[in-house]
């Protein structure tokens, strides 16, 4: 599978596009486009590479990871795929914005069209992602693991040398550290970690993450 990373919005959030280079089927993960310029960057990438978006997936439903959800959903006709315990976050993004004293337009409630569960397999052309539960940053946080190509998208659970904050609604620090130790650091050591913010890292490197 091929991967492109985009950094969008004032939170510096990582949006990923994953695609099968043979079929050109693509998944858009955590679309964070805040402005029409950012929407154009994503749409132009899809057009110029001839991709067919077949999945809109969120690792969790925090505001900065969902600012582009409505655009992706309406432009490509895709239902949101995410884990049900984060539904309350998607339903009230205005409340999330208020926590940061932000006043964004167009924060329509999000509806999960397809609930994802731990152990689910998501097909992207011939490629496959496995859903891994990593609750703690939010109750419905998931990671997306590609065993064949040895990478995992960790959302805001695990960053390079750091972990997600747990002081927002539904956060739980003990649960997050447990999730990371049990479900991420047990992946093969050479797995590339692609986080929701900041640069990539590896499972091997994060086994000495001081926050875990
Ligand atoms: Zn988050």
C-alpha cells in the first residue's frame, strides 16, 4: 500500500491517504482540512493520482481530526467509519471547539455510518488494514495496522517519544498506557508508526517511550 501524509489545520494534524497502487482504491484517514485551500490540496492529490476513495476512516472523533469529514463525505459519497464509543464527540463538535475557545463554522454533527470494532479488516483494493482498539485518549480511539507493509496509524494514542493527552472528555491515562503496551508495542519491532501529529517513528523506538 502507498501512503501520503498531509499536515492540516491550526493543530498541525496529520491526514493520511492510503491506496493500492494497482487498483488505485484509496482510504482517507482523519481528514483535517480547515480551509478551502486545504480541501483543494487533498482533492488535487486524489485527482492527479487517479485515486478512487472508497473509505473515510477516523482514528477518533476529535475536532482537529474531523474538520474535513463533511467535505470528504459529500465530495466522494463516503460514510464515516469509526468506533461507536466516540459517537458523543462527533455529535457535538461545537462543544469541542468551545473547549479551545474556537469558533469554527460548519461544525455539523457527524454520524458514524459504519461502526468499526477491534479485529475488523478494512479492504483497500488488495490491501488490508486491521482495526486495533487503543482507548484512553478517547474511549473510541483505534489504530489501523497493515501487517503486510508493516505500518500502523496510531491516531493520537502514540506519538514519537510521547503519548496523547488524556485531560479531554472521555480521556483516561491508565487506560491509554495499557492500550499502548498491550496493543501497539506488541506489534513487530520494525513496524513504522504513523501518528496523528508529528513525525513517524517505529515500534522498536517507542518501546523506550518514557510516557508508556
Ligand atoms: Zn485527539
